[in-house]
């Protein structure tokens, strides 16, 4: 059973997409094999998920740690081959980096520290959904590679 299959079982047999649908576009239009880089992005999102699930702090602190220790290392142009997913990731990264630091805190901490906890919760939900979508893309790319 693949990681994606396990997640589908755990989440009612389907992936929810940010546009509210459960369908997805085929990724056969991708120009070259990004699988290794995509695997890196998936691993970083899994590490971020684990930080969110196991961290002892409030949700904002866990979200900050997930970004600072895992997600900032993703290079979207290298690691996220789908242009729509890449743009979506870049938008979230830009938003979280838009904070104005006070003292020794970084931009991500500055942004999260000025937001209500509901915003952090929304970002966490996005992060988890985005992980499922990356895993789905990874699985489809593996299937395409197997056909060639």
C-alpha cells in the first residue's frame, strides 16, 4: 500500500482539494521527471505534519516550527513540478514571510505572532491538504514512469 493509499483510507477514501472538489487534473503534461525533487518536497511536508501533530506548543508555534525547520528548505521551481501547486506554495510561503520582525524573531514568527489562532489553524489545514495533493502527484508520476 502506498503512502497516498494509506492517507486516502484515513481520510474517507478521497483527497479534498482546495477548490472544494475531489477530482484532479492528470499530470502527464509535465515536461520531465521531477520525481526525486518531488519526493524531497513530500518528505519535508511529512516532517512539517509531524511537527504540527507532536509539538508541545500552541498551534502558531508548531506552524512556525513546521515552516522554519522543514518547509523553508523547499525550492518550488525544483521540487514542485506542477505549476499550479508551485504557485499555491509560493503564495503561502510569501504570506508567512510577510511579517515585520521585532527584535530577534524572523519574518515567519513575526507574521504568526500577529495573527489570531484561527489563521494558524487555516494554514495548518492548507498544509495538510497540500501534502495529500503532493502525494497524489507523486503517485501519478510513478504510475506514468511505470508505463514508459
